[in-house]
C-alpha cells in the first residue's frame, strides 16, 4: 500500500479487526470478526450475554491476543499492549468503574492521563464533588468521573464496555452527549458495547451484532432503526434462547 496523504488518512480506520479469531487459552470465543471504526464515528457492538462483546473489546485494546487474524491500530498490525496503545491515544472504559474509590474526585482527575480542567469542562457537574471521595459518589457520578478521565486524555479512540449499565436514563443521556461532542468536535472514533439496541441507537452511527462470537448483522443506525423488533427477537435474545 502506498503512503496515504494526510487528507486520505482521515478516512482510514483508526482501529480495525480483520478476520479476527480470539478467545482464552487457545479456545475461540470470537470467530472471523471484521470490524472497524473511523474518525468521527460511533460504532455500537451489540449482543446477548456471552456473545463475545467484552472479548472483542479486549482484543481491540491489546489485552487479549488474536488466535488468528489481526487487530490494526492507526494503520499498524504490530502487536501492542494496552499500555502501548494507551500512549498512542487509545482509551478504555471497562465494565467496572475505574475510579480510585479512596481518593477524591479532584485527585482522581489529577491522576488521569489528561488535563483535570478539561475533564471539568466536559462534565461541569463534577465541580460540585471535587473534594468528595469517589467511593461516596453515586454509581452514575462514578461513571461520569470514569468517562471524564477517559475523555480528558483526548483519546483518538475510545472503547467503552456497557457504559450505560444500571444508570438512570438522564445520566446515560449526559454520558452520550459528552461522547457525541468529542466525536463531532475532535474526530474521536468510538466503539461502544451495549446490550440493548435501543440505547445503542441513541448514539451509534453504525452497529455490529454478535451472536455466539460471530457477527451476524451489521449496518448503519438508520437501517437498524427500521428493524428494531426483528433485531431484538432474532439476535439479542438471551443465550438460552440463542442455543435453540
Ligand atoms: N477470562 C475468560 N476465560 C475463559 N472464558 C471466558 C473469559 N471471559 C469470557 N469468557 C467466555 O467467552 C465468551 C464470551 O464472553 P464475553 O465476556 O466476551 O461476552 P459478553 O458479550 O461481553 O457478555 P456480557 O454481556 O455478559 O458481558 C463466553 O462464553 C465466556 O464464558
Ligand atoms: Mg461483557
């Protein structure tokens, strides 16, 4: 491939899985996955419990190795650890809220990779809680703090696992709006794991649906919106139903 001009680079994927097979102890949990995220887009990764969403995210960030196929980050297929990818602009928000519970909000923000003041610009509501220990914040506020730290590092790619899980719709709205702003204003590329197609469609531009480790459907949010009931019944039923 020839070196792309800087203009063309803009449309190249930031992060990509090509024929990716990955799993644990040599046993595949994800099969032949092709997925990409470009600058300025939000990609939703959906599937029932056990479908392979977290495994995919772990492979994309470098925590779980491919069995075959590859993960390309910023055009390179070199194997990189999460720490190496983080230094090059990948930010990961896991299912567990990654805040230091014994430290205050302000201390958590200072310990982040990013600028604490920027975190407060993204989420001004955190200003009220600066001196509070993170462990004493509500679940929603902890998730806001987690995302604030992630976005304040000005990532090129944000991977987030079940960001909205257990949160009130109003908090989810705030988290999604902040992500959308960063995507539109800075061209961040986002892969968002969600269990529910309806919540994913509040924010995603494109969607991939996994079933038992395989991508069974992909398309734009516009296409998916017209097929909501079918998608929920066919692809997002629980793992027991999916076995039938
Ligand atoms: N650390 C692990 N070791 C072995 N197998 C695992 C491990 N983590 C997950 N798996 C298996 O890999 C498969 C995919 O799991 P994964 O956690 O990726 O699903 P998921 O879509 O994120 O599910 P959930 O919605 O419940 O979070 C499952 O069969 C699971 O049992
Ligand atoms: Mg998961």
